[in-house]
């Protein structure tokens, strides 16, 4: 039962959520502040784990009937975890995420509530809309980046606009994922590739503005290497397996994208530490589903 409950949270994805928060802290200037305490870092990492985990658990709750047909091996349709138990588990995780954020400061708590609401709206309604669904999912990640920024509340407003970058990126991944089961549309996949390029150009421009493009550039290259080849394979042969691999690569590569943020706003060594989360995430991805 415990392993099944863990499976519902998508452990590999949780690591990417933690990387988002660390990137937000770098943007706020917290990671390079010699006066920074470790407590807020710990609480916000715990918060994002609860928020992301709760969101994906409730996604499986709402998809239980569909998964019984398309993914019967998953914990809920297979009967390993009841729908009622999964619902309680998802709500508990969301409440944990909100509570941990409020332990840091009130703006962080408010952002955590917004993330929880956005996640539930996506789970129940958003994913059924071809346009609003990707934007809804992207909003969750954009707010998650700002959750990290909120470690210094006064930095949220000046840097709120950077949240648009993960919104675009995750919207692209969500567009790709819509063809994961039955195959995809090459036009949609090509559009996602253009959005990937827009994201890379946007982060590069921000790094240049911070006079850190040279520091961030190697991580941008690695990021591009991870996301474009799987997407190109899906474009050439848009079958479910290739699309699933493109989605998996896109999700796990969030860690490298977050390392780019850290390189642009903090330092190369700190960015390398964030990249070190990638092997852990990939290891967990071998044992647990990502999509």
C-alpha cells in the first residue's frame, strides 16, 4: 500500500518541483545571500513536494474510470489503492504543502493556495480543453517558480514576470502529452518545438541581462540536447511510445532548465548542484511512472 501511494505522487517529478523552488530562490537572490537560513529552503521544498504530489494524486483520482481502460495497471484502477484513500492522500499532501509554505511567510502561503487551486482545476476541468489545459498546467509551474522567489517576499512582484517562461514550457509539454495514448499530431508537435525554442531564447536573454550568459550557456546546451532529439523522434513517428518519451524528457529536463536559472542568477557551482538532482530523478523514473 505504501509503495502504491508513493507511485501516485510520481516521485521522479517531485524532484523537478524542488528544482523549480531552488531556481526561484536563486532569482530572488537568496542562494547567494550569506545571511540566508536553511529553514525556509527546507520548508519551501517540502511545500512544493506536497503541492505537486497532491496535484498528481488527485489527477489519478479524477482519471480513475479512464485509466481503468487505458492504464489498468495503475494503483487506483488495479484496486491496490481505493479511490477514497487516494482522495484523502491527495488532499493531505495539498494541505501539507500549503501549511509548510505559511511557515515561511504569508505570501508563500498564498502562492501555495493558488498552486493547489490551479492543480485541482486542471485535474477536474483544465485537461479536457486543448488550449486552456496546457496553459492551466503551465500556470502551476509558473507559480511554483514564484513559490521559490517568495522566500524573500519583496522580490515576488519585481520578478513575477519570469513565471511566464515555465508557463510556456509546460504548456508545450502538455500539448505533446495529449497524443501520448493514441498518437499525436505532427503540427502540434512542431508547435511545441517552436515553444521550446522560444523558452530557450527567453532564458538566454534574461541571462544576458544578468550579464551571466557565458555561465548559463553550457546548461542551455545540455537542456537543448535533452529535449529536442526525443521531440524530433516523435515528429518523425508520432506514435504513443515516442510521444511518451518526449514528454518524459521534457518533464525531467525541467531540472536542467532550473539549473540555467541558477547559473544566471547565482553561480556555476550552485547550478551544478541543481543538475545533480537529474540523476536522482532519472533513477526514480525507472521505477515510477513520470507521465
